[in-house]
């Protein structure tokens, strides 16, 4: 093991360990003792960086949501038409779940617990889908329907499909699953 200076910042290690445990077990079930053990530090060291486990959990939630938001925003700008942008945004949702599984799992698990934090954010990941849907309705590509309801359909379909896929209940290649979800979203919204 290399010599690590005493002043080495363990904050990233704490965050990584906490994210893994929060995603696996939930915030309430994960203890600071377990976080410290996984991070390779003493339990007291956590409190040199964070005032409480709740502050740690809230900060991680905001960070994960911000990363998802940025990923979806970038994807929603890809394509010439609202349908193209809907496909790109759906694909990006799947990509995030695959590339950052602990962050995705934590967002899904902590969503209800951190609803006040989420409500305080100016832009939410679902708003990216809503914006694309509103553009599609205005362009006549999508039928005239309540944009929030349409968002619930599309986001819900993405979330449940990812759950089934990751649980091994859907035996298909990821690209085929994503294509199927994108096509189903288009058909749901088609004018």
C-alpha cells in the first residue's frame, strides 16, 4: 500500500462509499460506521467533511440529479426534430443508468425521501422530457395532450424498462431495448 499523507482528502472516498451503500441499502439502513469501513477511514473522519449523514445523503442526491440533468440536457439538443430529440433523451436516460448505476439506483431509491430537495431545484430531469414533448406538440409531431401526463408515460416507461432489463426479465440487447422504448414513446405521442 502506498504511503498516503495524513492530510490526504478522503472526501471523494467518503462520497463514493456512501453512494454505493445508499444505492444498495438506502439512506436509513446504511450507517456511518459502514460508510467509514468502506471508505477506509474512521467514523469520526466523516464528520470532518459532513455535519451529518443526512447532509452527506442530500449532497450526493443533488450531485447525482445534477449529473442526470446535464446528461439529459445535452442529449435533448441532439436532432433536428422533436421526435429525434425525444429519441436522444430516452437513449441518454438508459445510458446514464448503464454508465452510472450507483447514481441511477440512488436517484430511484431516494427520490421520494428527497422530494423537498428535488422540488427546490429549478430544473428537474423530467422537465427535459416535458420541454421536448411541448416542442413536439407545437410542431404537430405529437398529439395535443397534457405535457405532464405525456412525460409521465415516457419517463415511467423508461424507468420500468430499465428495472426489468437490469433484473434480467428482458432478454434483449440494450440497443434493441432502447430502440423499442423510443419507438413506443413515439407511438404514444404520435399525432
